[in-house]
C-alpha cells in the first residue's frame, strides 16, 4: 500500500485496464480518426500497425504507456482496433513485442505527435500543483481518494503522463497537509486579529468546572431536551453565553464555508482532553470553528424550542379549549336543530300545498300544524338557540380560535419578552431609535 488512503486493489488498478471498456468508452478513446490513421499507415506490417494503434489509444484511456507489456489490454480492445484497420487476424499483434526497441520508439513518436508531457515537466507541473492546491483548499470534504481521482483526471485531460502510484499519492497527501496547515493558520490568525485574548478564552472552555462532570464546551454543546418554559430560558441563556465570545468579529470570508464546517465537525467529534493537547494553531482554529457553529446552532435550537412551545402551550391548548366549548354546546344544538328541522318541513309542506290549490294562506291552520310539533314558546326558543350557537359569519371557528389565543397570551408572554431582547441576536440600536443588525 503506497499511501494509507489507497487500498491494495486501488493501487493495483492505477494506470491499468481495470476491466472491459464500455461501448461509449470504446467509441471515445479507441476511435481512429484521419490523423491517427495517417500515423498508423507509416508502419509497414500489420502487427506493427495494430501495436502502434494499441499504444496510441491506451495512453488516451489509461494515461500512460504500458511499458512492461503493451499488450496487457482486454482482447475486445484489440479486436475493436483491428476492425477499424481492416486487419482480419487480430492475433498478429502478439508479434509486436518481439523487438522491445520498436515498442519504445513508437511510444516516443506518439508522445511527440500528440503533445504528451512528462510528469516532471516544469510548466505543466506548476499548473497541476496549482489545480491540486486549489481543489484541496475548496473541496476538502471530498477526501483524499476523491482528490487523488481528480488529480488523475486532470493529468489525463492535459496529456501529462501519469507518474508512479506512490509518487502521485504522496503528492496528494502533501497537498492536503499544506491545505490543512493553511486552514489552521488562517483561522487562528483571524481569531487573534479579532481579539488577542480570544484564543485563551476558547482554551478555557476545555476546562471542567468544579463540581461538574463535563467541560464547559460540552455543556454549551448540549441542546434543549425538554419542552418547558425553563428549557426556553436555559436555551436563551445558552445563546447569550456563546454570543459573549463575539465570534462574529472573526473575519473568515476568505475561508471556504465547507472547510469551516468540516473543521467544526471534527472539533465537535473530539474530546475536550484531546483538544486541549492539540498543538497550535490547530487548536485555536478548531475551537473557533466549533464556537461559530454553536453560535448559529444555539439560535436555531432556541427558535425551534419556541416553535414547539407556541404549538403545545398556546395553539394546541387554544384549539382544545375551542373544541371543548363547541362540544359542550352540541347536545343543546342537536335538540334545537331537530325541532327547527321538523318546523321547517311542516312550513315547506304547507307552502307547497297552497301553491297547488291556489288558496290563500290560513295562518291559524299553519300555527296549529306547527304547535303539533311543540308549543309556540318551545319553537321560538329552539330557533333562538340555533341562531346563537351557529353564527352567520363563515369564519366563526377562526374567530373563536383567535379569541382563545388572545386569552392564552399570558402563557407565552415571558418567552416573547426574552426573545425580544435585541442584544441576544447581536443587534444594536440604530440612529433612528430602531434596532438593526
């Protein structure tokens, strides 16, 4: 294993055919255009033509010449090239390696004709390292293997012959180490520029207060676990305690956000004792990233808890109260509704009969029919009950809910008062008397 991030299988597959090329890969890397055919035609024998084509396409696909055995390729590749060249017997290529010097001469000719560069080329080496450093700085979350694969891709695209697997793996590891050091130095310097005492204050977070089991940092990492009013106060106190370090003053706009996030995740996953023994500037950088993360996280946790409290203590309670009130009037409403329904039916039947007969309405007869349902006073009372319990306004349920919410305001008033303190959110009073960030 050349470097710890590469497995033996990955190192073995480097710079070689790892399997049969797919159809799209055959069409892309093993297609012979007019320029290719012109160079191939300069070879006199069929096996030299096919061997030359094989080396030409192998370096396109793999990124280097197979010096030890240029015929160490899938047979489907040989047949694909032989078909394009009109060579019926593809097995003639086995004679290609009879003279080793010819193989080397062809590789140099292909390299010169298509502009391939050696890995040691100074100009291309500078461009490659600039790419590698830029990628390592901005895409740290990819990991070393991903960076290694991007390095191989860049070299192939730019026709730079791949070096040995150990050489490239060490290059990638070194670039990642430099990027890590740059990150730690940049963040630590920014923290010192913001406040010379900030580094010491952050290290103090790693101490375990007297009578406590955990470090102060671990206590600040603990989110609210209960949905109670005291938990809301504790959550806002946590916001205040983290905000006291004023990490917003640390200017880190030149550091990629994903690198800061990765550094914070690493710091959060490291025990306080190990962080305390970490060397500088890495320790200060990690603690700065952790506290910046916790600064935003504490505010999010407090707002999430407030949302839960509003839902459970106010909205759900008010909804239950209105539902309970409506359910308590349901028996009375049902009784009155049955009477008014029968009353309506009698009135409708009498009106339809009058329309059919054409007679004038007989009010006395109508009242007698209605009083067979219930006494006149009971009928009037039922109608009044329905009117009072079923308001004409379509938004009556919403109005009732709003009234219940207003009655429950005192329940959440302390939370609103705490949330309304501008200092907690890093705000400052503006010139006009309004609060602004």
